[in-house]
C-alpha cells in the first residue's frame, strides 16, 4: 500500500504546473489558469537558511543552505528606523540577538552592533560552532551582494502594516540587482506573505513576480473553491502550516492549478508524508535531510 502511495505521489510530482513566468521549480503568472505539464522541480526551501544547523537569517545559514542544495534562500524582512530592509523573522531583536527592542525603533548601525549568532550556540550546543559567535544581522542588500543572480530567493514581507513602503523598497532592490524580469530565465524570486494586502500591492507594482499566499490555521484546515479562485487572481500558490492540513487539502489546491509549499517540515516521517500527498515544495530547517528523504522516496524505499 505504501509503495502504491509513493507511485501515485511521484506521478503527481512529475505533473508540474505551467504558468506564464518561469523560475526554477515554479512557473506562473498570477491570475492565469495553469495546466499539467512535465518535470516541475519539487522545491527544497531552506527555511531562514539551513536554520537547523546554523543561526537563522545569517549569511552562515544561507551559505549552508546552498551547500546542502536547498533550491531557495528564504528571507523574512523587517525594516529599520532609517529604512533599511534586514533579514529577521521577529519584529523585535530579542530572540535571535543579544539585544532587546523593536527593529523599527533601531537604526541599521544599532542593528549591526548586535550579536546574532551566540544565542544559537547556547540553545543548540550539538550544532554550535565558534564562528557563529558575533555574527551580524544582514541587510537584504548584503544578501544579494553575497549570492547574486546565481541564487534564488523566497522572500516574505513580514508585518508590512508596521513598515509603510516595504514593498516599494523591496522591488527597488530586486530591480537594482536584476532579480526580476519578464524573461523566465531572469526571474529568481518568489514573494510570500500572510498579508493579502501586501501581495496585492506587489502584484500591482510588478505583476511578473510570482507570489504565494501564506496561510496559518489553528485547527484542521479546509480551503474553499472561492478562496482558491480569489488567490489565483494574484498568486501562483499557497503556503499553509503543514501541521493543520491533510492530503485532501493538497489535492484540492493542486487540482485548481496552484502550487503548495507547506511550512515548516523537519522530521523525516512528515517529509515523506508531504511527498505522498503531492506537495510541490516544502520549507525545512534541514535541506540536507529533505534531500535524503526525496532520494529515498524516488527510489521507492
């Protein structure tokens, strides 16, 4: 039975989704219907970098994500008091640095004085490394400088209502580093958000950038045809929390021509389950672990 499930899921994985703008593993222009085609790559998104192995949202974590063959560098954005976009998940610096306070109340100079690595060594001694001590919080521009157009980026506008102008500033940097474009070969970015308003704004600013609507559920989830129809007007996919969805949810999303990239899946059994359900990508803190599971899955083990 398990082998049959794997065969079915593998068939789903090879039936990709065709959309107008092509980027590695995802091809789409929002608002367009998609139809089955072949060989859409299943995305291995390094969640906050390889954050199971290194301090999240640091250059070290992003480098490790690439070494572990993650397909996308995932970056959460916050904005400093003086208008710089930085890579950080929380609105405060409390959890992932040795500082305290809101990002929006600090200048970039103040952010750069913080230690963004030592907390990881203390919390995860089994993964601790001396070089993680004293790591800085990177700006989005520094990430682009380091990885350039040779990398692909999955960027989230976090709390956009807290940071007016975040979308414009993001697009300005994407254009400066030539990370957008009508030609699929020049598109290196997916943008995601829980904020529909933020995604609609991005779609208005540049309709060629693939967007993904994040969803957070507190109980077992369903998604209606009406929701899917609305999302397809501006986005190419959805990103629900994996713990609250099931196979039926995945199938419904895919049958309606959308990608589905659940977050955050770290355990091997859950990664296998996601593959059996037919997801088109996953967010994981352990991109190396996912690649191991994917290899086993494809070989029928």
